[in-house]
């Protein structure tokens, strides 16, 4: 499918709110900057149609937050407001999205974009303070929703009605409570805001509990502010808020002057909470912290397969190659998890210095798709590691035939694998009956005369485990049918010793020397008259070599009796 077709499919997926289809289109080459017929970006369309998770997806991929529509001069934030998507508008505003003067009255425009000085200027100009437009929210509603306490204070001091019920039948405290903006809730109540719910309602009980909790937090903060001491009251309160994903308390602590930049980003990443992680990063939290296992927040995000968290961290400057003494690199973990999307993302963000180490780990994991991708991105198929191994030896060692074949096709040098270790692998694969891997090794040049730990050659080992297919394979590949193994036994001797009639017959027909297996054949024939007859029929002189005579129950010769019966 052409890129044009993928772009069209992508736009349809955005209009239908199908995130999975959107991801598929992007992975197949659809253009993130594609414009529709009206000149709107994909992000503008997502803001227009919703839902929020699609908007978040495009933002994390780096979509332009402030691209203005060619035809009607609207930004993504403008479209979100125009269609009443308050959650999308809030998300975009917090990430720095802008409006244009054509969208809203100037005051609401300044509030939504958090421009405190502009709000001050406009209030001095006597603008209509309680007006709402399109979304139905007043300037104070927006400030309470977005958590801009300084702007809330400016608006209230300028005369904004804190109890104003808007077109959605909501007041400013409603929005503050919905958004968990505790400092705004606290301020509005202190200013005499009426709680718009019955005394025994869930909302009223929540506010009472909230005020009680805020009082406790005040007391903790007043006791100390030493966040370097992890056991201090403030540090414990901060850690608890992060672990329990209590964004409201976290924001409140920050608003009260607590230096949240000293908080553990590691704890936030472990929860998987993007909102808290982004908040901590915006407050200066260190993105490359190392945990007790030697891993960074980025590595932990990769471990949890949270690709959106990974995007947030790398966009915030996380070192994609950093690792502690006992830790793992992000790329290494992604390869082990066999997650190609994460592998691609990390390499795109600069993880290539760790690619050769990860290459061997991907081979061991057995994911050919990732191995091929790493090779395309620069991993060498002939790199020699400290232990003397290569990518090809690792593929052979772990039994990943398809990967071994791929490496060989891409130029892996087979000569480096012809050693004692590879010989051992050949014997192991013979024992396991893996004829495909055996064939691969033989084709690469591993000798058929190698001797294993038990003294067997590949051929005699195949005979011992009664693998007729491998026996025939080795003979056809030129194994010496009369060669002796480390135990000074010929293949025929081993077959007779183990009483494998079919293999004995096959070896003799391929020229096995009976004289070299005389004692073993004699012992076998002493109780197996079928073999005795076969040998007599095959060679009338056999009795001169092998004693195939034995006493029958009536004292007659078994072989001669059997031959007479055959006549």
C-alpha cells in the first residue's frame, strides 16, 4: 500500500476514534504531518473528534500543538473548545497549546494559556469577567479547572462571581474538585464559596475530608522541609502521594512551596502514571536517577512495556544508554521482552552505542524480527565478543536455526565456529535428534569425525539413540562406515552391541566391514536367529567370520533349521 493510501486510512481512523488503526498506519509509513482537505492537521482532527487518548498519542509523537488551520485559522486547542472537549482542551493547555484571538474573548484566551500578566492587563481594562463562550465556561471556571491559583486569585479579587452557575450547571469549585486542584478548592472555600451540594452528599463529605487532610498536610510542612531525609514528614508525604497516584496532593504540596524536584521519579514511573511523571519532570525532577538495581526510570518504563511513558522520558532528555553498575540498558530490556516497537523507538532516540551487546541478547531470545532490525541498524554479524563468541555461535548455541541461517546469509564468517565448542553443539543436537541444526552445522564445515565426551562420533551417537534418519544422513554425507570412535568401536559394532537390527542391516548394505564387528555380531546372533539368517543369506562365507551357530531346543543347528524351513 502506498503512503497516500496509508495517509487516507489514517485520517479515517482519526475521524472514527480508532487508536489501534492509527498506530498501525503510523507504523506502516503514514505521515504524521498529513493535512486533510481543509488544511487541518491530524492533531486538530483528533481534538475535533476526540477522544483524549488519541490526542495524547499524537502529542507524544511530537505533533505541532499550535499548527493553525489554513482555511479557518484555528489551532488544535481552538477545535477542542469549539466542540466542548474540556478534557482535551485542559490537556493541550497544560502542554503549552495556544489559542488565536479569533477564538474567544481575550480574557478567556489569556486564562486558558496561563498568561498571568495578560490577565492582569485585561482585568484593568474592565473586560466582562463572567462571560462564557462556546464551551460554556467562564474565565474563573477555566482557571479553577486548570489549577492556575494565581489567576483564580486575580479573577476573584477583580470581582469574578465565585458562585456563578454556568450553562453546564456547574460552579468554579465543581471544576476545581473534578480536577483535584486542592489549593484552588481551599482558596475558594476560604473566600466564602458556597458548596453547591446537599450537606449529606458525597461531594460535601469529600470536601470535609479534603479540608481535614489539607490541615494535616499543613502541619507536616510546618514541621520541616528537609526532603533529603527520606524519613522526614514532608518527604514521606510526598512519596506517599506519588506511590498512591494522588496527583491532587502532589500538586498541593508543590503549590505550598515543597520542592518536589527532589521526589523520586522512579516511584512515579513504577506507577505508570503519565500525568504525575510529566508534572515531576516539569518541576525539575532528575530524569536519570538510578535505583537500587542499577536501572534508570527509562529502563523501568521499558520493563513495564509502557511505550507512552518511554516517549515522555526520552522527550524529557532521558539518557537512553545510561545504566548503573548492576543494571540493564533500556535497549537490552526491550530486546529481551521482544518488543520491536520499543526497540525502534530507543534506537531512533540514540541507543545505537549499545546495539552490539543487545544484538547478542536478541539472538539468545530468538526473535528474528528484532535481530534483523538490529542488523539493519548497524549491528555486526562478525563481531567478536570477549568470550571469543560471535553472533553466529550464539545462535547455534541457543538452537535458533532461522537466526543462524539469517546471520550466515548476511555474511557471518563460518570459519570462526569450527572449534571444540561448536563440535560439542553438534553432538548435543545429534543427541536431541535436531536434524535441521545438525545439517546446518555440517554444511558450515563441522567435521563428522569429531568425538564427544562419551567417546562417540556423530554417527555412533546417532546409532546409540537409534535415530535411523540421522544414521542415514551421516552415511550419505560421507561419514566413514568403518571408522572407529573414541571407544574404538565401528558403527556396525555399536549397532550390533545395541541390538538395532535395521541399522545393522543398513550399515552392512553400505559396506560396513563385518570383521571389525565380529564379537558384537556373534553375541547378537547367539540369540537373534533372524539376524543370523540374514547374515548367512547375505554372505555364504559368513560362518568363517562370525559364529552364527547355536543349539536349538532339539539340539539341531538353528540357522540350518531356519534355512531348511525357508526352502
